[in-house]
């Protein structure tokens, strides 16, 4: 009876810990993962392409995360990115999290939030990853959220 109870306890603990923590990021390209780690410039074209914000990608226990923001100078405009990177390929990464924007002349100046899975991709010879879900869900505009190579 004691062995059966112990086995049930071990199985239930394993199940609970897997459900609580995110699985490791699926890294399909080590060079791309290395390029992604660290501090990067971030921008949203409505704010500035001259004054960048900062985004940092970390790896803790095999789970890559990105967090960053750009703020408008002398305004309440911003873009904030926060979430986990679920997959890294040579030219793109998949992000599960939140992107919040607030631009004075978009959506009546109110914050807009995107949640869920999104993709950042390198296209052509660009030196940044661009958010592929560009359509602003709160207004009829296109947002260019870019995270630049170091």
C-alpha cells in the first residue's frame, strides 16, 4: 500500500509541475537563439525611429522571455512587449504574451492590447524582427513593432 501511494504522489507531482511551468522554448536554430539573447532596441513607428526603447530577451531554464518598451518623448505614447518565446527558427520567433500600445491619435488615445501568439520575422536584408500581426486590433491602422539586432 505504501509503494502504491508513493507512486501516485510522484505521478501527481510530475503532472502538476508540468501544468504550472511553461515548457522549454523550441529552439530550431542555435545561432538565431544566440542572436536573440540580450538587450535590443525596440520601436513602434508612431513613436519614433530616432529614439528607441529597449527590449531584453532572457533564457531561464530553457524558457526564453522578452520584455521591453519604448516611450514617446514628452507624450504618453508607448509600446510594451511582455511574454514568453515559444519557438525560435532561423528567421523568426513565436511569442506568447501581450503587446500594449497607446498612441495619442490612434484609438482615441486609449491603450490597445494584443494577447496571444504572435510572430516576429526577419524579412529580406532587414536587421530586425518585425511583428507580423501588424493590423492594430483597436483601429484601422498598421503598426510596425520592430526588435533590432544588437
